[in-house]
C-alpha cells in the first residue's frame, strides 16, 4: 500500500471516529416511541383519583385498560379532547373496559374545574411527583397506553390520539 | 526515525490510558453527590439532548427527586440506571452503556484513533526506509 493511500486511510479513520463519537453523544433524534414496556407487566404504580380513591394499576387486571396521560394546559391534549369524549361515549357502558386519565404537571383545582365543565365520567387521577408517568416511561403528554386483561402493556400512542387510534389501542387491550 | 516511531507509539498509549482512566475511577461517594452524578448521566425524557441535572422541566425535577429517593433507599447506581432503562430503554442514558451494542460506540472511536495513529506510523516508517535507501551509494 502506498504512503498516500495509507495517509488517506488514516484521515478516513479519524473522520469515522469523530462521526461515531458525535452520533453517540449528540443523540437528539433518538426514537421517542420505542418503549421497553411493551409485552411486560404494567408498572406497579398507584394514582389518586379526584374523589380521593387510591388506584393501583395492577389491580385493574382482568379488564381492558386504557391509560391516557394528559393535562389541561397542553395544546395537543386539548386537541385530543373530542376524540377522548367520542371514544368514551361508545364504551362507557362496557364494564370490561377501564379508562383512566392520569394528570401530569397540573393543579388539582384546574383539573377538577375542567372535568366538571365537561362532565367527564371516566376515572381521572392526579400523579403528584410524576411517579406514574415516569414508571410508564412517558416522554410528555398526551400519551396513551393499552393494558390487556392479563396485565401486560400491549400498546402505546405518543402524542395526540384520534378516535381510530383509541379504538386500535382498545382492540389491542382486548387481545384481539 | 526509530525514536520518532517510539514517540508515536507512546502517544498512542497515553491516549488509550487517558480514555481508560476517564471511563473508570471510584466516582462520588456521598448520597447527594451520587444523586447529582446520576442526574448528569440520565436524559431528561421530555427535553432535547438535556440531562436531568441540566433541565428545568417538572419531569426532570421529578426524576431528580426519584433518583434521590432511590439513592437514600440504598439502591446502587447500577440498579437505578437499570430501573430507568427498564422504563425508557438505554436511550435514557446520555452516554452509551459500556456493554452490548453500546460497547461498539465506545470501542469504534478508540479503534479508529489507534488505526489512524498506526497509519501515520507506517507512513513515517516507509518514508524513513525510502530516505535510507536513497542514501545508499
């Protein structure tokens, strides 16, 4: 191999080294949607409903569970409201389905006012300290999870969900 | 010329030693220092490329509090990192783990740097041989 070719190879190697280092250290475009929770038991998390009941996520096993992380001030959460209301109007009579809205980063007063004004009748729970949001590995809100009757996490939707998205998650949660 | 080659080899060894030393070390020992160190290593999940320590978001504050709680409960640094990886995947680590695929991310730059130094050494050696051959009457 000629010295010139060797020198060129050296330069290429240095550039590759820099690129590899940059790719691993400046990872701003990582996949936000990948979750290691899929196919595993739902986190052992507890939330407190607006009427003061403590609900353990794992105690909901035996039913199809949809968990929606939201708050009153985020714009995509507000855009998602009609889909949530339509979805629940279709299924609120089905006792095999549990729909839980877990509030992150909001005040109980603002949430109570919001729920009262809209007459929401699905379970709304506060998450002080974001412990449940962290246990679910959320990356913001809204974010929606499907949990099957056997307690396994079977679906996740990051960002604003449509009615079709919610129905799809319910299909997954029903094991269909 | 041999002296120059030795110098290049020595420089390569120093670089490797610095990299290895930088990866090791005993690390922080007090609970507060351990929690702060972990907060620097874990990614704020609602931010773009910020650590928990650097982010002012409520999620990062909640994570920092959770890390402190776990440290005070006696969990090891490794157990805390594993708990977050179980929830978020290895993406939650700002630096790639030193095992599995993450090891490639560490080994590749070092391997490339060593290869580059080796290439330079070879070029210098060949040039020296050429000069020596030209000096022969």
